[in-house]
């Protein structure tokens, strides 16, 4: 592991913590402290510290502002019934961070050191971890190009930082299935591009289609492959899964799809539950044909925020698939959701060594 001490500088003006956890929302409230470590070419990583949360001092010529050399991650800290706190598969986030860094020509940061930083920051901010069911403390590790130099080339300085935000339950009104528009005009990512990296440009590229779909009453956009425009890929910030004839199908992570950690966990749980799992291209036409035969039973997204997001309706070029007649989540999605969230919160045994206890 990277041999670098982490200095802790406590705030002298702590914020007032929210008292009503039912109104937390997502990404609106931030804790008292943040973690920062700096990178300088020729020196390496240095000056690791936990310090009071506050604005970053970025030069107007910082490369991140001009060339979008930036990556990030997202994971959660959960409160157990015994009052302790724990993280879910943080090493997977650290590994994916480094894969994203490699694609964006940014320096990698030792994975065990990343987890150490997450644990130390979570321990400092443990009073911010909410207790209400469905809530958590969301961690957002981020790396940005730093310095003051224009020119299209990798930066010479970088900042890696972690901020924390208490997050409310994703499902405020129950797990109501969402409505999805299958996009056939805009493209989010292509093989050879940056789709497999968790970088901000991928998300900004999705905003136009998402905005237009929302005006038509849809909650999310399901992207198709950028080459043939026929195979389903991701939904917004989630991977996508389908239950066809009691088997689970999901697109392979072949370079244009983010390899989700929740996705990886769901596939493992599904297999252990006796469900046949197939990672292969699935076309829109295959979905509609399966639906016409009564074989398409469920569709759901997987991601850190929602864990499982059931789909009730899909629309493609005016043709609709109605999956949920009563507005309820399907049995497979429900079973996986209960198992996975149980492991995350400590009410189910962790048979996979996915949990990292902090306190």
C-alpha cells in the first residue's frame, strides 16, 4: 500500500446535522470534512489530508475546465442495526477508479490507500451516517486535472478528493416502476470511446436525450449501441437487465458500458439463487418479440443510488411495452433487492466478503 500518512484537520465550525431524515434527498447536503491528496508529475502523490469541507482553489486555466480530464466514483456507507457503520465493496470502486484513470491518462492511486482514505473519512464523519431504512452516507471520490496550463495533453498535476453527503431513500413513495424511452437518435458512447470509464463527459453527453424524454413523461433513457443502433446498453446511470423466460439477460461490458459494481453483485446473487444468467447483446427487436410472446417478464436497472429500479413501461418509436399492470416490482427484482440491501445493511449474512466494517 502507498506509504503516505493522512493528516486530520478537524473543523472548528461544525454544521448542523439534518434532523428529519425523510427529507434528505440526494447530493444536496454535505458533511463537515473532505479528503484530499495531490499529485505532481515527478514527485507522485503527496499531502494527503482530511480537512474541513470547502471550495477548491482552481486556476481558470486548469485543464479540467478546458479538456474535461476528470473521473469519479460513488459508493455508500450504511448504518447497521447495532449502530455500527460499514461500506459495500469499496475495493471495487477503487479498482474501477484506476481503470477510469488509465483510460483518461491520469495517475493511478493505490487501491488499498483509496479504501483507507474512505474508511478514515467515514469514521471522522460517522455521526453523519443516517439511521432510517433506505438511507446512507454517499461517498463521491473524484480526480481532476489541476494546475494552470492550456494545451490538449495530459495534465502534470492532479487532485484526488472525496466528499460525503447523507442520502435519503431512493424510493420515497415505494418502489414504483419507472417509464423508459429507448433512444434511437442520440448516442451516449461507442466502443473505443470513454463509455467504460466513469467520467463526467459521458453524463453530460446524455443530458439532451434525457431532457427531451422527460418532457414526454419518461423517467429514463435506454441507450442503444452507437454502431448498429439496435442493441440495448445502459439506462441513465444504471446497467439494464431483463428477465425472459425466467432467465436473466444483460448487455456485456464491452467498452461502451460502465461495468457497474451493483451489476456485478446482482449477477452473482442471481446465479446463486438458481437463475440462469446470460451476458450477451440483446436487441430491441428481441425484447419486443419476447414481449409479444409473453416471455418478457421483468426489466430493471441496477446502480448504486437505487440498487434496483424496476421498469414498468418501455417505449420505442411509438410502440410501448407494458410490464407492470399493478405498479409493483417484479418477483425476481424484489428478491434480489431484498438480498442485496440486506447484505449492505447487515441484516443478511455476507457470504461474499463484500462488506468492510468501519465501526
